C-alpha cells in the first residue's frame, strides 16, 4: 500500500526518516548492449508509482518490462509507458512486456484499450505482450524465471546473472532454490514481523536468505510495521532493508 499508509498515524508513517517513505516496489536494470554499446533499460513491474519513479531516475527510454504478477501494485502504471514507448517505437518497434499467461490475461483485460486486437485508441502505448519462458534472453542477458508462490497464487521471480529479484513471495518451491545458487545479490520481500498469509515475514525471509547464501540481501515490499533504522539494527550485517532509489552494482 506504500508508506505512509493512508489514514495511518503510526511511528513509521509519521517518521521523518526519508528511508521510511516507500513507493510500490519495482526494479530498474541498466547495462551496455554487448553488440552496440548502447545502454539497455529493463524494468521489473510497473506499479502505480511508475511515473514518479521513472522521473526520479531520469528515464528517456525503456527497452522491455518483465512482470512478476498481476496485482494492482505491480501493473497499474503500465499506461505511463506511453511517452517512452512512442520514442522506442520509432527505432525498435513496440516495447515487449514479458508476462506469464495468467498475468497477460489480466493485463489484456485491464488495458484492453491498449492490448486488445480491436484497440483503436490512437495514442495507446506501443507495447506488445510476450510469452514468459523458463529462460528469456533479452539484449544478451538471460532472465531466468524463478517459480514462487504468493499465497496460493503462482508468481514469477527473476534471476539475471548473479542477482535475483523475488517479491511478494510467501513460499519458495524446493526446485526454485536450485535456481538461486551462487548469488551475489538477492532482493527478497519481507513484509513485517507478524506472519502473513501471502507474504514472507522478516523471520521467514532471514531464514531463506541464509539458505540461499547471497553475499548481500536486500529486503523489499516492506509494510509500515517496519521502521528502517530500527529494523536494520536487528538484521545480520549482509541483510538490510532496501529503500527507494537504492542503486546496487551487479554482474549480469
């Protein structure tokens, strides 16, 4: 829901620490194309705050979007791809949106004015749904699909190089742990201390992080129950809460 949470006056929602101001989670990857050297830009999820996040990061183009699942806090900013898609379309065609079959079905329903074959809206985003495979190669980088559960809902995490991004996870299937070996950086959701039916608690996430063994783990998708500095003091040194605008060098 973002922090501050609407209608709440708790200590975190009224905190003056900028790290306690949290937009909906998303990830941005930048790397030079191995053939042309041109910077490639890929986003994971376009939530309701996508426009604000794109402005903060001074984005002038996006080459592709990968979706984790179809909940509102991960897809509702898709329409804000429009101006960036107009620029991309002239050079490279529509922006590919990689999504599972279930996620694609929701996107097609909500954004039918853009994604329907019968869409006639002249200023619709120049985007194109792409099927999400087990292994997806984009601009020389492999995006490995990591199956996860969000309550009873199957969702998607991603591994790229020695980094993995796993949000909204309440359970990691045993076979997925095999896909997460040898990581340098792990981004993993950790909602709060109290157990939740569809999200990992801090205790669960710390245990998974220890098992996966990444050199550095960042917790994301954080509710207003967790103050940034207070929580970090209780975590292992190589596990910390992420924050809006965090930038981490990775190896693809």
